[in-house]
C-alpha cells in the first residue's frame, strides 16, 4: 500500500464576520469543522452536500486559495498548506481545478492557444515548437482539433468550452484535479460527453479527482469513494457502493431520496431501501439529520466519525 | 371526452432580425386537459421557454408569433387585446419562474406582493388582501406566515422564496399554472419539497400544470404526459411511463441514454454514457420524424 497522494487532516476553516448591529462584536462563521480524508493515486473522491455545507471551501483550501485556520494538508507526505507549504508555482504543478462555468472561467480576450501557453511559459518551457506540440496534443486529448487553438472562447459551444477548461487544467500535467460541479452547467447530451471524457482522461493519465457535486447520479457514476458533508463536517464516508446501496446516515438517505430520477419516479426499478446495520450505535444519536438548517455561527457540538464497516464511517454524537 | 383546457395548434414563433424572419418554433401542437400535469422537456435552445412565454403572451421583440392558435378554454389567446390578456394573466393562467430572487420585487414585502394579486384580480381591499396573503403563505406551508408576510425577499432562503412565488401564482386559483424550471436553482432536498408542494396543491385544486424543465427526472416525477422538444419542434409526445419506458424517437433515446441513472452502476457496473452524437448521424434530420402518441381513449374518442 503506497502512501496516499493527498492527506487532509482535521481541516478547519473559520471566517471572522462583523457582528450584527452597530456595536456588535465580531462573530465567527464555522465553515469547515474538522475534515480529514486521503486521496489515493488514480482515485475519484467526491464530496457531496448542499449549498453552504463547506464543500467548496474545502476544495479552495487544497488549491491554496483559502487559508486553513487549523489542520494540515500534505501532498506526497510533504506539507502542502501554511508556512511550510510550497509556493504557487509548485502547487500549480500538483493540483489544478476545472470550474463549473466554462463561460466565466476563460479569458474572452485570449485565444485558446494563449490561454494554454501561458502556464507552460511560466513554468519554464521556452521552446515555441514544444509549446505548440504540447498544446496540440492536449487539444487532441480533450477532443478538439489543432485548428481550434486560434479561436476565442465565444466561438465555442458550452461543451467545447468545458473541454478547453479541462485542457487548461491538464496542460501542466498535475496529479490531482479538483472538479467543481464540472457538468452541472451543461445540457444532458453534452454532460454525458464530458463525463465520458473525464473518465477516459483519468484512466489514461492516472489522475486523481476530487469532485465537488450536488448531483448524486453523476457522483454515483464517477466516484470510487464519497464524502457526505453537512454543516462543515463529514457525516458519512464510504465507498460508492456503501453510500448508495447501504447509506447509514439519515442525511445521506434524505439526499438520495430527494433525487428526481426517472426510473424511481416511475417505479421501474426499486431503489434499495436497505440501510446499513449499525451494531455499535447503542443509543448514540446521529449528528444533524439535515432536517434543520445548521447555525453556522455556533461551534458544532463534539462528535466523532465512527468506522462501523471497513471504510464506511458515520458521524455520531460524542459518547457520554 | 372533456375539451382540452389549453390547445396549442401549429404554433409558430419567429425572430425577425433585419428583414429576415428566423423560425424559432416550427408548428408546435399540444393539448393540456383540465387538471393534467404536462411536461415539456428539452435542452437549451429547444424552444420550451419560448413556448411558455408565447402562451403567457410575454414574447419580447424580436420574437413574435408567426402563426397558429393558442386556445385557452376555447378562446384564442392570440386574438385577445393586451388589456384582456393582462386580466387573464395571474388570474386564470399563472406562472412560476426559475429565479425567485429576480422574479420578486426586492422593495416590497412578500405579503404585499401576494396581496396585490387579490386587489388587482378580485377587487379586494388592501386589509382583507393582506389577511388572504397570510393564508396563502400558510397554504404553501411557510412556517410563521404572519411574520414571514412582513419579510422582504432578501430575508428569505431560496426555497422559501420559491414558495412565495407559488403562493402568488396560486392566489387566484388559476386553471393553468406554468412552471418554467421552478427548481433549477435549488438544492436537491429543497427541490424535492417544492416539487411535492406544487404537485399536491395543484392536485387539490384541480389546477393544470405546464411544467418546463431540462431535467428528465423532474419531469418524470411530476407529469402525466411529456413532450420532448428539439430545435423548435415537438419531436415526441407520450404518457410519461410510455415515453421513459419505450422512447420511440432517436433523440429521446439518446437523451435517456446520456443520463447517468441512479442505481444502474450497482446493477450493471459502470456503463459508458451514450454520446448522443455517436448514435445520431445527422442532427438536422432529427426534426423530420415525430412520434406523437394518441391520448388514451377517454369517453370513446382518442
């Protein structure tokens, strides 16, 4: 067993917020409250949860775009956050991001070639022919033609722009790609093409994906492991089969039950109503079943993530 | 056989740019029976929203109706004057939009905005209308309707705002509710609640719904009959169960295959999603065939 590529250990992110009223003191917004996970090479780990659960903040911390208040992030065993961490340049070669909205994430005044060559040049590749070769190979990998390199973003369709976004993320050959809702802005037919492309690229290049999504059918299709987040904490963690076939936490079950799915709606396939057996529960309550909105200004009550089956963990209130 | 509540016949909408008219809707026809939930599904640009705006009489330049009829209770909406249309809109036909934040007036409390419906369409006084507004909020299961009626839209969450929109739309007990992507901006659990609410309230009151969405799952879980739109044409229409179980048109088949289905990975392993362009050789020919299934015989007539 090799060491995980990325290790996130007890990550906390808190934001100081000006309090209410004129004389109100500062309040603290508890965005991420103790997230820990490992990401292995070639794995797709998904973080699911609803707006405000802290999934994007977690991703931004890994990208170095949001400083962690507490906790550590290690990449290949080396510190990846805080003062001892790498600089921007090294980080860019390890982790890249594909954004949700392909319209907003490309510079409208730059051709695809300019967008793709800037990172290469910044990272010390001087030879014009090498740059152009790498761009052409990258475009071919994401299903675009070399001639399209000299066009501007507005000349492409939404699906093509997302392909450019993927090319831009992969041009420096990072090992980890953070996918932030990579297909939720796309139409159904385009979405399928991009999902297929992402899976092909992952296999071909041995990429590790950290996917953030609220679309559980996409998550089930793409992930190896899944983290379910609620109010800045992981409430359930497990392999995709464990999460989708035997969900344990009531919030996970609520999320799955809420998906409008044609097969389930029409009762053509019975959704598994099974849930995991929890022998160790002995009277301990689940933390937050998601039926009440969390108060983000209150430090969450003590609780622990308990492993009850290999790799399958669920969050319970602290033992008395 | 009951007469359809809404009978859209050969509706054509064109965009006039310069001296050329570009066809946007190409003879779209469908009927909605009283109390029926009818879904229009399609990808961006397929014309589903234009269809709903045409029914509401809200098309803006350069879009305009270029032909066809929109019969509502036997009356052609296209022949009505602006004034008559205004009286109908919000009263007999109401609409819920995708983005509840932009559809509500930020400068006025939600209670007042709902009360306005009663004042304008039912001639009630403001005091009584405000009381009715609180009742309307209670009917869409907003907790503390009294207090919430005094809230401004920005003080509410997305789910609550959408409930306010529904309360406004259903205030005058319309015969037809047009819901254009009503839950696209919402989280899944909130979406499930809002969909259930629309379904239950409309079933209770016998309101027919024209549901517009790009999400096949949403349509399947809310509608009895579904029309699939592509490039301004209704390419397939059938009962929901039949359409999803036995899609006839190659575009519908492609769309359904492109959808990752919950549970399919545990049953069949990870299958590659269908790339619609690989099964459809020529998209321009897609609109040449149409499968419109006849309605189930009711009272002897198809």
